[in-house]
């Protein structure tokens, strides 16, 4: 470990010697080093002017490296970044570079130029700096000196919305996905909520920087280490296996063992859903609840529930969530549009159908008129309970009743289908993300383009210019209006508004989600990468990347290493977002990829999908039947239990 501090004028000679030793590490001869010496020398009077910071060993205080941030706005220069030869590869340079980028952002610089020794080019690429042939010219800067390689980064302070979301610091993330879903008794979800158990892994990304993760199921031990290394998280505590009958926390000082819930648990737990009561499972462990609550950090859930209200010590107001209902949200949209001011927004007509007979009559009438229809359950997640039905499908099935027999039980909403743009390159499904803070203020996060197949959500992309120019203003304006209505109704937390684009340049709002979502996860990762590496990241979350075989933990970790290296060669970042799907009989992996361009982002996703299938297929051929893949829960050691620090 190292700590950073401002250099002192009296250290100038010592720092110059360090710079020359570091330069000599690359094998330059004495003549070359002598020629470089005047340029590399640090004078005592320059230490403050050049904004030099040193890294010193936390234990012995020895100076291990230094970096300078030079010049005036709008573009700064990383004039020096040198590390003692024996400390190279220990993370000293990374800390110094990230600190220089952070300082540049705080001082208002719009660019950071780096003229690097060719031997350091790989380091700066790994840090996210842009170099030839992709670098962007900054402020008309002159060409780099001969023999050096020009890199550039765009310093970015933490996003204003990210600072407001968790106060600008780390948070405790509670993966209560199933608990949230269970309170709506959604007939379109399977009783065990297997998907929710996997999607709880997204708790790692509920804010740009977690301090602790609370998870219902067990996760691979190396997963958070890998993600944390890329996103530069430190000391993340992982509490997993708490609410699915897993090992829970190990017995030990102040930590009770066992996952059992107390008698009188909430309705979600009594419904028999194995991981629906995560918040109360934490409360059943007083030492754990006290440990999490005693951090003084905000607790961030997937969504609000009665159980989470008890855990967080906040009032429970069920009416906060009334607009999670698709019919209630539709009514809200209509009231907003009745007030005017949103000419780019079109509201689809919607009819409640309290019985299947009523739904069949409505569907049949629309099919006879040649009109497409969307059938919706009152509540649904990620497209569950939503079915797009064309007139041709009704005829092919033999009538409306035959179509309805294949759908989940329960009341349905019948909604007119909005035809999309004729150009397949134009986005069809978009979303607005924002949140309401504790004081009721609405914060705009932005717009994203979703990947939807049929009615099922598959992923989303965020980044500069992702939402086309014609859609941006109406999307942000209407999303903000919904946020203000939610605030007035008492809701506090993350929300989104989903839209479909029609063929005439308008947006049709289809539902509101009063919780975190896949696009929100992409926004969180983009904010973290922009802060660490420089502004301008595109981030894509892909919910399901199919694997060629069910993988054990070691093979999954090896695959992630292959994908991380392959994406890095393209100039992209790879993060495993949902690792536990790899242990399903039909295995898959949720992933995040990030890059500075859509072209590289698309290439990274294609590489990930191809490698996932190829590596899985190769493993399936060579895997011995006597070595079955193990789930994270089955591979835990007795001493490890459900608590780890990353």
C-alpha cells in the first residue's frame, strides 16, 4: 500500500535521482540519459509550480514514485510520472496516474496530455488514455517531442447525479430483487424466482462504489476481486448465501450462524420464495444488521419493500410504489399529457380486461381490424408478462382464446401496438433514468437505448449521443415530468420510464419502473469509468451471453480472464455482471462492456459472445463426467462461509 502527498521543495534533488533511475530502467545508454537529464531535472523552486505529488510506502515512508500536473487551463500536461524500478508493477504508477486525472478534473482542465516513453505506452493504454491512431487533438497542442508517444485523457469529476445518489461516497448494496418482485404477486414470474436470484448479482453495481454487498445466494469468490480490480474498489465486504438456504455467515465473534428466519417473517417469506426475504434475513442476524447499519453509509436496495424499510429504519409507505402498476403508470402519463407541453409524446390506448373473456373479445376485435396488440400483466419485470400479438398470430393460433391460453393467469391489460421506425438502424426501445432524492428533488441521469426482442428486455447501451437527437429532448422532458409527479406522490428512489419510438418521430411511454434496472447499472459503471479513466465511455449491459457448456468456477474464472484480455486488446473494458448463470443447466453469463466508441463496443460484445460459446464448447468436449461443475454454494470452504472482504 502507498499513500500520496504533495512533494516538498527540499526533496527536489532526491526526486530527480528517482526520475533518472526510472528512465534508466528501460535500458537506455549513458549518452542518451545524459542528454535527457536537463529535461528531467526538478528544481526546488518548481515543485509547487509543477504540482508534483509523491507516492510513499505506507509502512516506511520511502518515496516510490512521483507525478507532476503542469500547465494552465484548458489542457494540463502529465509532465512526469516515474516509479522506482523495484516498485514497477506494484500499482504505484496506477495510483499516481489516477490521482493526476482526479486533480486535473478538480482544477477544471478539459484535457490531459501525456507524452510518454514508448516503453510506457502499454501502461497508459491500460489506464484508459487514448493514443495513436485514436487520440483526439486537445486544444491545438503541438506535436510530441521526437521519440515520445502522445496520449490524451479527458478528466471527469464524479457525475453530479452520482454524487447526489449516495452522497459521493461508498454505499451498502442490498440485492433484494426477489423480495421486491414478490410483493406484487406477479403471475408471470416463476414461483422460485430463479432469474431474480441471479439478477441480485447486479447489487455490485447499485452505486459507482460499494462498501458492502448483501446477496441472497452464493457467488464465486473471485468474482468481486475481478470486478473490483477493474473499477478500483477497495475493501468491499461480501455477505452472500443469506436467504436461499445456503451456509450464511460463519459462526464467530458477534456473527451468528445459519440462514433461518424468525417466526412471523413478512408475507414474501411466508409465500415460500426462498430468497424473497433478504432484508429480514439480515435483520435476523443482529450482529450483521448492526455492522451494516453502523457504517453510517447509505443502504441502497434494488427497490423499496416493507422488509427493507424495517432494515433501514425508514417509514413504509406502500403507496409510494403505486405507479409500478402498468395501468396506474398509463393513467399518470395521460394526466401529464393532458396538461400539454409534450408534442413529441404519443400515448398508446389501453383497456383493462378484468377477465380472460373480456381480454379475448378485445383481442379478437382488434385482430379482425388488422391491428396489433400488446397484452400486459399488471406487474412484470424485464418484459415478463408482456406479449406482442399481431393479427396474423391470432389467426394462426385459431383465435384469441387460443393465444390467451398460453399466457400467465391473472388480469390483463390490452394496449394498442405502436409500429416502429421503418429504418432498422433507428432505435425502437428507449428509456429515461432518474431518481428522486430524500428531499424530493428529481435528478436526471440520462437516456439509454434498450435491446428488446419481442417484448423481452435483453440489455441496454448508454453513452454520448446514444439517444438520437430527435428523441433526446422529448425523452428527457417527459421523463423529468414523470419524476416530478412521483416526487409529489411521495416516492423516493430510482425510477425509469420506458418508451417505444413510432415511425413518425414520436415516443410512446409504455411503463414506469420504480426501482433500479439494467440501464441504471450501465449508468453506474459509466460514471465510475469516466471518473477513473476519462470522460466519454459507452457502456453496454448484455443480460444473457450464452455459454457453450456449464462451467465450474475455475473454468468460469479462466473464461473471464480470456474475455478481459481480449477486450483490452480492442481498447474495451470487460466486466462479468451476473456470474451465477454459468452454473445453470442452460448456462449463460451477464456482462458489461465499455469503450470510447460504438465501433469498439460492438466489436467487444461480438468477441465476448463468440469466445463464450467457443470456450464453453471446448470445455464440454474435454470435461470428464466424474468432475461435475460446481455452483458457488457447493464449492465454499467451511471456513469461508458467507463473508469475504475484497
